[in-house]
């Protein structure tokens, strides 16, 4: 599991994270919700090692992430991946090459093995036969699916999702959420999703945390969230 202990971060003179304590349990889906700009993405970037905390620790499977060397961090990233808000596909690469890239950089596989893995993940996200297209030829929803396939191609233990339904219409957003649920069941991944979209919580979350002004003001089950009498929580989940 991932444990976040007393995490603090200041950026450009503003306190973005102010003592975050959160446990992300193995083989579960944890959803961190909160308004735009409350620090959700900054939290993700600490977990993946893009940021160093000002204070506090992040521990993954008993190993402290902050303080690792670059080589050690890269080894850790082989079991942890992130799906970015805007897909972050490389425009000059085909769908196939975008998905194959992590395999080429991290593993010593034959081209046949790479092809087999890419095709497997394309099938999982419903994109079979789209491998020769470029990102510009795909809809935003299809780009999200390719981004998800790329994130899963290394068979990671941990998958981090940054605002996965932003910019999608309700039908496509629901399809993406159903994909997340499918992968969690089939691959037994540990998922952390950050979002301002409260509908995600009620569809796939095993655990919910609400982030406000750099602090976790609630964490628990969906049932506990719905029973909360705190005015801000009631207002947020009724949006």
C-alpha cells in the first residue's frame, strides 16, 4: 500500500498541501475529490516522485519514496504509472508506438513480445485496429483510452489517474469509468483517482477522501460520506 504521512508543500508562496495523511490500500480504488485548484494534482506528483515534499513522507510497500536516487525512483516507477488529465500522448508517434514506448524504455523485450503486449492492451480498452493512427486522428475519448492502454502496458501494481473524465461528455465519461472498474477487477491493481467529478465516487470508489484548502477533511467509505453532517461535505456531494 501507499502511505502519505504529514505531507506539506508550498509553491510560489502558497501552501498547497498542509499536512496530508492518507492511506491508499492495496487492490482498492481510492478517490480523492475536491474543487479545482485544491492540490489534487500536486498530491499525485508527489506520489510519482515529480515533487519532493517540504515536510512529511510517502511510503510505497514499506519504501520511502522521497529521498530515493533517480535510479531507485525509476525502478519504483516500473510498478507505478500515471494517466494524465490531457492524455499526454506524443503527437509524432502512432498509437502503437505511444503504447510501446514504456516497454522499449523499461524492458528488454523482442518486437514480437512488444506487439503482443500492445495488442492485448488495445483490446482491453476497445481500440483494436487503431494502432497505426496518430493521436490527431482520434477523438478525445479515444485518446483517453490509448493513454490508459499505455499506462497499463507495464502491468503496474499502482495506477494514478488525474481528472480522468475532464472534457468528456457524460456517455464517454461513463465508459471510461466502467473501464477503470473493469481493470481493477481483472488486473487487481491499486488505483488512486483524483477528480472534482463526484459521480466517479459513487460508481467505483472503495474509499473516498475530500481535499479542501490543502487538508484532507474527510476520508472513509461512500456510506460514511453520505451520512456526514458537515455543511461543506453535504454541499459538495449534492452538486
